[in-house]
C-alpha cells in the first residue's frame, strides 16, 4: 500500500512539474501580428483595458475608447481646447474613467463611462506642476503622482471614488533630491501590488519608493539604473507580484544605449540587479510582465522597437522594429493593446 501511495505521489509530482514547465515554455513568442484599431492624428501614452473596450487619453484634449471586437470608437475633446491639454495619465472605477493633464494647470477629469457627464474634479496652478501617472487601489481610493513643486513628490489622493481630490503635504512624504522627478512615459511608474504602493523616480536620482499603508508612510530604495541628468533613470516599471519586479528606462537622449537601463528585483524592490548589459533594447518607454508567466516573461516597447524576454530579462529578442509605440497593456497573455504616434493597435503574440 505504501509503495502504491509513493508511486502515486511521484506521478502527481512529475505531472505538476511538467505542467508548470509547459506553462512558462508556452510563452516562447518569436513574432507578432499587428491589427490597427484606430488611426487618429494624436499621441497617446495613457491606456487602460476595460472588458472589450480600451480607454485612452491623448494630446489635443482627446479622450475616448475603441472596441476591441468591432473597432467602434468614440473620441471627445475634454476641457478648454485653447489650453492644448495632454492627457498622459488614466485610471478607472467601475463607473468612471479619470484622466489627468500633464502640465500647468494640473487638471483631473472624471468622465462617466457612458460619456454622458464630464466633470473637472481637481485643478492646480503652479509653474512646476507636472503630473505623470495615476491609478485606483480600489473603488474609492485613488492616487496621482507628479513632479515636485516643493522638495517632495506631488501626490494627490481621493477617498471617495474620485469625486474630490486633495494634495498631500510634504511633511508626510519622502524628500526628493534636486533634479529627481517622474517621467510621464506610459502611466507605468506607479503600481499597486498585494496591498503595496510602488513608485519609481528618475532624473538626477532614480529610486524606488514603497508604501504598505496606501501612501501614508514610505520606504526608499536605491537603484543601479543610469541616473545623474534630467533625462535618465527609470521611465517605466512593473511588478509581477509583491516580490518580483522590473524597472527600465535609460537615457532618453541616447536611445541606443542599452546598458544600466534595466534591472530586476526579487525582494519587493529593496535590492536590484542590472540585467542584459549591452544587450537588447536601449531607451524603454513601457515594460510589462506577461500575465500567467510566473514573472519570467516580459514585453518592452521604446526607441528600438518591440522586445521580448522569456528568461527573466536575461536576454531579449526584437519582435518588431516599430518605434512608434509608447504605451501598452495586456488584454491576456497573448494579446496586447498598444498606443503611440497616430494609432492604437492590437498586437497578437505568436
């Protein structure tokens, strides 16, 4: 009887290991197919997936959605068109989408998903205002992060589903060094994973900040990514879970430079290891883990095209040379929606 039990356990273990290995190996993507969803004269860095819809914010006051199945789309102009608003941040609750303008004045709009009501819910006028990313941690609590107007990051929060917002005092926030800020590259320098807020800075300092209490207190961690000038550092980041994360970016003014521009953490951001030095992509605008890949597979878009890794960022393969894409989001493990210069597309990984 004991022998039968042991053999059964061994068989189950082998099946489990085989299944686990197959799960990761099945992501050996080597090519892509691009299906254009929308052509429009605009630049879009803000995307979110909402069922079969993709909402976007863009230049020229533009906001809207495109249907992934039918390609039906709707574009509206939000706010004062004379201000030439650029929406680079986007987030959602079950009933509304929120977009934030990038520069002075700092504006946050709440837009019903039926597009029946558009409401300005926050306004901030300051010569240094520059808001970079936003998200909702749950249906009620949201956060927008931006460059310093004093000696700390600008952080605006809501506790009532986005109806009202307030800016936090520097007394409760980490100090930023002179020249340290965020980048409004793809709405991916703030994330919320397993009850932890994570934000990444760039510029003359590039660091990682984590909060276990939704922004009330913060821990600060150094990174090895290139830094020291205004356009260097981490432009984008993603965490697969509470432990495994990646930061990427580089030197925006040296887009081919592919060293000290990507790093992995396996301890929640406390320590970082540079990856694929002098290999793969240079300047990165957006990087994301492939869903269900156990944190081993990643996709990147930026100045050198579209790159893919299936070995935890140790090596990278270029899937396409297209340099127009700035932001993307996974619909599922095989489908990506991407935006950038004048178009929004669906990308199928093969």
